[in-house]
C-alpha cells in the first residue's frame, strides 16, 4: 500500500474507525525521543469490558451458549490481542469460581456431595435430572435459594394398596420399607397379621399390603362367655381359635364370613331342625245362579260343596332350645274341593196372602222381636221379626234362616204360616194380630 493511500485511510479513520476490524485499526506510532529526557511510554489502548449478565443464572446460561457456539476462524483468534484474551479469561474464571457451590444431595436416603452453579433447589433438581411429583417430599422446598454447604433431601412417594382390618384404600408413603410405612401410617403392628414381611422394601411402583390388627372378641356359647385376642380374618376363624365347635346347622349371630370387629360380642346359635307334615282343608267355592222361577230371598242348593285337602310340609327349627315359627317348605293337593251350586230366586214376592192381609203384623213383630228383622232369641233357636225356628222357615219356602232374609219376605212367610195354622205359632203375642 502506498503512503498516499495510507494517509487517505488515516484521514477517513476519524469516522470509520469504529467499524473497522481489529486488525485494520490504525496503530499509533511511538513518540520521538527527546535528547536529555526519558522516553515517554507508548500509549496502550484499554481492553473493551465484556457485558455483565443481570443474574448469576444468566451468566451460567451465557457460558453454556459460549461453549456450545461454533469456534471462530483461526485467523481471527490469532489477531485478537493477547492482553484482551488474558483479561477475559481472568474475569470469567473468577465469576465461575464465585458461583460454584458444594452441596449435599440425598435421594431416597442415598447421599452424595456435588458441586453446582444452581441458584436454587429447582435449578439443582433440573440440573440433576430429578423430576418430583405431588406425593414426593423435597426439603428445602423447591424455589429456596442454595448456598454452599446446604443439604437437599428428596424422598419419592410410593403408592400402597392398603387393606386395614377389612377396609380397602390407597395411601401414599415416602417409606422405603414396610416397617417404616407402618410407623408413618400410625398402624399398631404388635400382634398384627401382615401379608408381607416388615423388612420388605417398597419400590417406586408401590405394593399391596393387607394388615389385620389384633382385636378383642367375646363369644357367648353354651351358657358360657369366652373372650380372646385375635387377628383372624373371619368370624368363623375366630370361633375356631376360641375352641368352639360348630356342628350341623349351628351358626353365629353375625355372618360367619364377616370381619370380626374390636369389642364385638358374638352369640353361638345351636340349631336343631326337623319337619312336620300337616293335612289342611281347602275351602270350596260357591257358584250362584239367578233363577226367575224362585221368589226373591229363596235359594235352592243344587249341589252341595265339599272342602278339599292339601298336605303341607313345614320346617321346624329350634335355636338354643327355643322353638321358632314353622316355615312352610312345600305342599301337595290330596283332594280337590267340590264347588257348591246354588239357585237364587229373582221373582218378586206377592204383596198379599188371602185371609191374612187385614191383620196387624207390625204389632205381632213388635211383640216377638221388638221389630228387628235380625233378632235372635237367647237360645239361638228362633230368629227374625216373627221368631221362626229353622225347620218352620224352610217348610214355608225360606232359605237359610229367617233373620238373614229381608223383612218383607219374613212378613210374607208369616202370613202363609197364619193361613196354615192361625195364631197358634205365637201363643203369647198372637192376640196382637187382631187389634
């Protein structure tokens, strides 16, 4: 390059020097030595300070980006002044040394000491690839600041399908063994049945655990009371442990397969059984047919009914000497009942009977029965307004007994009786007919 060209670029350097590459920046010449004076030191340009991150976490991230960035060209690195490189390395090293912390990390009881640049517990867990969930324990809590010498404890939750005294539920525990889980859950294990060993480990996937604690159960059997401590799974098993034998139909006051509860009292029921067969009558039905040829109130039995017979089997049961109500278990028909057939008159009764219409039948009825159609004498033999006996009533065409017939029919048949026999059927009240 010619001198004139160098002077021209130097003249433009006043406004372009800032954009020139480092290796093209103009170099200041050393001042001339003056005789008799010490030579002046050459001016040294100050290195440009590196930008300072806002936080230590940003400093670490920036450092990681610098490590991950592709290296610059070899020519450029050779042209960077050695003084700037040394100054940068010295400043960066001091910053990283200041951020380095020695902490103790314990994961599920396994401790180790490590060095970290994490500012808080969250960053430490992230750097170590440790994910925690809602059932895990972290102390100090995530987000707490870290200092050198701190200890961070992580304990993972484990699901346990717990069946405790017959009741099932799922619980979470950070215990690593069954025995430790029992202490955490507050389960009284003395005398208890455990489906797995107390020393068994609990993996991160969890386990199923069946626990039956020891309970006090009282039995009432054969007039005696027996109390025992048991971790039995069923009442039947507890009965056997109590030395009580069930035979035949014997059972307990609660289902034998149920879970015995603490403080429960159970009665042993001694049961004897048998059966009984009885023959019982079957009522017959009555079939009534309307007959216009018969007067109203007249009934004629065409076929007499007959009851049937059924054979019924009953189960008999005695509990602790007390006989229970027989239970019907079966039946068979021995003889079918016979339906009774009856013709019922619908023809209206005549309103008069020649030779008896003019008499005072109301006075006779008042004397015989007090005027009550359903009256019956104390002996039960005579009934109705005019106190008919059953034989006389039927001889006059009546059906059943007089007291069940309408008052008009009773008066009609009383008139017929008067025509046949006069007032003699009513020796005490007959004279009232003539008033």
